[in-house]
């Protein structure tokens, strides 16, 4: 069952009562406990002008309860605001990537990573406290090449949470249909997926043909190269919470919903591994 109210942990990170300096101090202290020696997991976060969101995201990630040693890498992709300064003040690694675009940013994070596993995240998303372990543990089985999970919306526009619950159930059905009529890889999102770093490098990571999506195409390459299956993490404790700004950019709740249903019923023949929130 999908939650209607936003869980307390998620809400406390998103609407934290802490000041900016207090958030920075909390992240720095948490991160000191998260990175326990040589990193086993690298969380890579592309960021472009995310000064409003980045501290909330880092607060949620640094507060994770995990048995792994974890490094966090934020890739500053030509931000014009204080994104880089906030990240560095928090004690988190910040890599500058001048080439614009999500493919270049995720690739820069992959190249900077020092761990066995790559865990993809986004700068406007809040992560539950068990997320790291639930996403990485299945990869200890060599039959699994990549893990991916579900998401829910944090409303920042005028649409209420109940409307998004209905929307999320509809998209769950759409993804189930796509899994069997197109390819499971279309359901893989970059802000909630994980894979082995070495294998990602061997398949040229996020390089993808025009009209396809870098995250889904990476999943496709890993599976088809024989590194294992794609594994959907269904545990609600791994449900990540992202803002609805993409929905608002697409014209609002009603218009975006209609467009996504249209894409399902009459998909473009030119798009292979492509996805929408």
C-alpha cells in the first residue's frame, strides 16, 4: 500500500526546523559516521542550481542507518547559485563538471567514485533511513546486475498528496504493462537505482543512443551483457520521495497525467528506452 501522508522521517528532513548552519553541522556530523574507512558504496548526486533542496537531500542520506561505508559525491553541473558552497561546507565531496547534461554529470560522479557499488540519487529527493541497505544488499547476489525502486511525490505545487497517491497507482500499472510489452529497463530511474561500478564502466556507463534514456539504457546494457537480472526493490522502506516539479513543468497534474497515458497508448516509434515520471 502506498502511504497517503508523508512519513515523519521524510517530512522532518524536507521541512526541517533547522537553520542552514544547523543543517550543515548535522550533515557533517552524520557523514563522519556514514563514511567508515574505505567506501563500499558511492552515492552520486547530479546537481544544477539546487541550493534550495540540496541540504534536505544530504540530511536524509547522511542520516541513513547502514552497515556499509558510504561516500557521497555531488556533481555540480554549472550551478549559478550556492549549491557548491553548501555541499563543501557540509563536508561532502563536490565534483565540478563543466559539460552540461545529466549524462556528463552522472559519468563524472562514476569516475570520481572509489567504491564497489554506485547508488544513484537526485538533489531534490528525500531518502528513507534504510534506503542504502535495501538497494545495495540484493547486489551481493551475483545474479543481480542492477536494483531499482519506487518513488512517491512530495507536493510543492497546488496538487494535494491524495491526488498523487492515485497518480502513483496509475503509474505502477503503467510500469507493469511496460515491463511486459516493452522492456523492464524503461522503469529504471536515475534517482533510485544501484549497480556495480566495475560493470558499469565495462558497458560504457551512461553512453546511450539518441532518443533513449541514460539510466534505462545502462540497465539494458548490464542485463544484456550477462551481468544479471534487473531487481525491483518493493519494500516500502525503500520508497523515495521526490518533488513534483517535473509534473508542474509539464503543465500541471491533469495535463501531465494525460500525456503519460497518451505515451502508453500511442508510444512514439522513435523512442526505445525512455521514461517519464
